[in-house]
C-alpha cells in the first residue's frame, strides 16, 4: 500500500515540537520514536518519529547536518476548526514566540481565519468556515 506523510526535519528540536503539537490537538499521539545511537554527533536525538494530529500522520527527525534552509510558509498545514474559541486558542499557542502572517479576521473566503508561523518555523493556516 502506498502512503504519504508530511516529513518535518528539525535540527535538534523534533521531540520538543512533537510534544508541543500533541498537547494542542485532541486525540493526538506520538506513535513511534527511534533515536540516533550513542556515540554519534546526534546521540539521543530523533532519527525518525511518527506522530498523529487530527487524524493525519506526520514523520519527523533531527538532522545531524546543519542545512542552509529551513521551513517556509510556502508549505503550511491548513487546519479547519469547529468554533472561534478553538481557532483563537490554537492561534495563541502556535503563534507564541513565532510570527503572525495574517492576524485573525474575516477575509471574505472564511468567517474567521489566521496564519501563523510557530516557534519551530512551521506554518499553520487556521480556518473557521
């Protein structure tokens, strides 16, 4: 069977990010963690991991190599919420120590919408249709 999972490459903060996201979404889970072996440059960090948010499985790792690139808002996670309180709560937590790209508002295509980058650089579009 063919599967497709978003894969998030961090440089040392994968476990912190997964725990943060799992605390924000109901029924979230951290499904598997495989760590880099002792003795290497990334010892104890995430070699590969799987976690689930809102029914979507993600993969993540901590790269042992520093790269000249990072996450960009050109790829974002679009989250449809059930009510305004949920949108505001997610926006507040995801936006804390991050960046607001579009503040919460009615933009014509949505009753309430906001777009934020979180403190890890991941981009989130939050929508109340």
